């Protein structure tokens, strides 16, 4: 069954925002005026998601979907591809707060030592975990962590890093361990990270290969072995970023198109619809879904 669709509230009254600090994390306040199903989204870094309105379902590649209602939270492990479904109820909109945890934090010595006492390094971790009741300590740390990622020259990165690590330690109190995945040999992950850093860049196989210190032939061969292609990785990175900007900022669609590497908003809209099955304006509720 498709998610229901409703008229979105006035976007100017909604506090969309997205902030980040390299090596620490990214925070986003996501708002949607209608329900949407978003298929095959790559999650390279772990994320803690608090659902404030509506219902969010995350379906990993293997296993059943996990559903969180308003007041609950989801912990999504990194290095996987999932389907997201954001549902709304009559007269409401979907709203959630995200805290994406940079993989560099998982290498923190004290965190790793504490986590190893809770779970074996060889023990499999669930791809998505539901927090039905979120303790006050985690809620407060989560919001402090999100706020600390906002631009503030007076706050050193070292302090911001510790505040986000505090969130991870509160998760450990609930037995929720995060673990870094070794992706050095996974070229597709490295390509996505490279492209995501400069989405508006005119990427070519030659430029990517040079940035990754390998020959173009080696790059193509290793991507093929992973079942990936250069074109698909670049398009997917651009579309994923565009979707986030539509959900978590008030930027006009034309500016978002330009930010992710498209000079033509109409061409961007066509590519976006091809990837997700709905137009960019649908995310904010300005048009009826197909």
C-alpha cells in the first residue's frame, strides 16, 4: 500500500536545517508534507533518527522492516542499502531529527574499549534497531550533539566531537553497539565519499581514478567486480544529497539542482523522478504524487 498524501503545511513555518562538521557528523531536521517511499538508499555511516511526527519504516536488504512511531527512535547501522518509508496521518506532516555519526568516531579508543565489553567484535549487529522508550540522558545528549554541529566558531571541534561521542556512549548504556566496517577494499564506497565531497564537480572516470591513486582501467575493473558503475554511483550520490536538501532545507529546487551538479533544473527534475519515482516538488508537498 502506498503512503497517504496530504497537503503540506507552509514551508516557511517549518524549521528545516542541516549542519555538519567533517570527521564528526551531520545533523538534519527533516520535514515532509506527504508520505513517501524511498527505495535503495545507501547508508554509509550510522545514523540515529528521532521520529517526532508520522511513522518511519526502515527495510534493510535482508530481514523485516523496523517501524518507529512518533516519540520513538531508530538506530541504522552504516554500510548498507535500505528502503525508507515515511508515513503521515491525516492533517499532519512527517518530521524527524537525524544525527549521522561519522565513521571516524567509531575508531575512538575509549569507545571501542567500552563497546568490546558489551559485544564481541565478531558478533553480528542488527542492521536497524528500534528504541521504543528513549531514556532522558540519550534524548538530551542527542539534542546537544545536533546543536553542536551547527556553525559556531567559538566551539572547538574537539568539544563538538566529545558531545557527539556522548550520544554513542548513551547508546552503549542500552546495549546498542556501533562498529566500523573495513571498507578500504570497497572502491564503490570510496568513490561515493569522493563524489559526495564535491557534487557540483564535473567528475569523469579519469579524474576519479587519479584522486584514488589508481589507473582508470583498475578503477573500472574493481567497480565491475563490486557490481557498480561510475555513472550510477555519481548519479546516486547526487540524487541522495538532493533528496536530503529537499527534506532538510528551504533552498529552492533550482539552487539544489545547481548544488548537486545540474545546470538545468528541468534536467535535474527528470533525473530525480527517474531515480525516486516522484518529482522533487512532491517531497515538500507542492504537487500530487503519481
